[in-house]
C-alpha cells in the first residue's frame, strides 16, 4: 500500500474520533510524512487547534510548549502496546471524570489496533502521558497527546479536558 492510500485509510478510520463530549474535546490530525519533521507538524496541529497560548489566562508564562523542540521535550517515546493503551483510554473515557468518551472500550480498542496495523510495525509512538501524570501540551487543565509516525503517515490524537 502506498502512502496516499494509507493516508486515506487512516483519515477514514479516525474520522469519527474528533469532536466535543462533556467537558472534553478530541482532535485528530493525519498527514503525509513526506520530508516533514513529525514534531514541527504536530506543533502546527496544536496551533491549529488553538490550544496553546504564549501567556496563560492569569498572565503568567504559558504551560503549553511554545515551539516544536519544547513539544518534543514533553513527549516520551512509547512502545506500541503503551501507545495503544493511551489511545483506548482517551477515546473511551474523559480525562477529568472518567465518564464514557467517544467510543466504547471495545470500539476504541478496535480502532487503535487497526490504526497500528495501517501505520505498520515500524511505527514510532510518542505521548505526553501514561495516564497517571503528564507534561502539559496545551493550556487546558488536563491533556493527552498520542503521536504515531509510520508508513509515510503521521497521526496525532489530542484530548483536552477541564475539571
């Protein structure tokens, strides 16, 4: 499968994920990796989502990263199992109150496994969280970001919530 076909399949797969529910919101980004730095592209995605500010609402320095290198510093590389675990949790439960999210656990697991299959076994995964703690990537009280880059495609899923 070429990158264009893989891109289309991943876009269709994650299309139902994005949107608001409760206090939480999920965003997804899928793009071709053709010569693009993963962290530059994901930082641009965070800017497009309007979740980062140079100054916090209280006038202090923002907690969110201000450029791609700062974003990279807040992420840890994960193995596939850990990345899929985070994806399942953020798509099946809200971050703040652990109420039902976008998908049931079963559907979230199916989508996450299919995503991993589409990206391929050489996919690299990063996240800012293990769901017990996180390094902020947004201005929101809670956030979780998962990035997968493989098969010529980069996908990012961002969940934010307020308590």
